[in-house]
């Protein structure tokens, strides 16, 4: 069976030949439209989540980092001058959200 290579997909087609049936594999490039819409790095995923507001646990589940790594990332954002607002939910979870205008400032600065 043909395997996709890199960003290719494989389409299989069976055709009738003089000797019998033959399976043809056609390699096609995947479209990049979906790739450009999605964030490219884990840092960008975190920033997008913080722009909407997220708990530490939500971020850990979304990107697979350890809890201490997420806290360190947010701490580093603050050291760089990014305003991150802390609130606490009723169940005691910390909720982080970027202050108004911060996400646009960060995205525009890159």
C-alpha cells in the first residue's frame, strides 16, 4: 500500500487491465489553506487561548505541556511587559486572560 509522504495524500483507484485488475495510487499535495488558518506554534496556541481567556488546566490539556511550563510561559510574558489578568473561578481555578489590546499588540509586533 502506498504511504503519504510529507504533506501528500494518497488516492487509490482500481482499473481493469488485460491481465486483470490493477490498483493505481495517485499522490496529491494537501491544500495549505487549513494550515495558514491554524496557529503555527504552541506559543501561538497559548496566546490565542489567553486572548479569549483560559484556565491553566485548559492550556495544559490543549498543548500537552506540564503545568509548571505553562506557568513559566505566562510568567515570561509578564516579564516582557504583556499584561495578563488573573481571576479565580468559583471552583478555585485560576483564569488567565490578556488585557484589552495585548493580543493585537503581540501579533502586530512579530
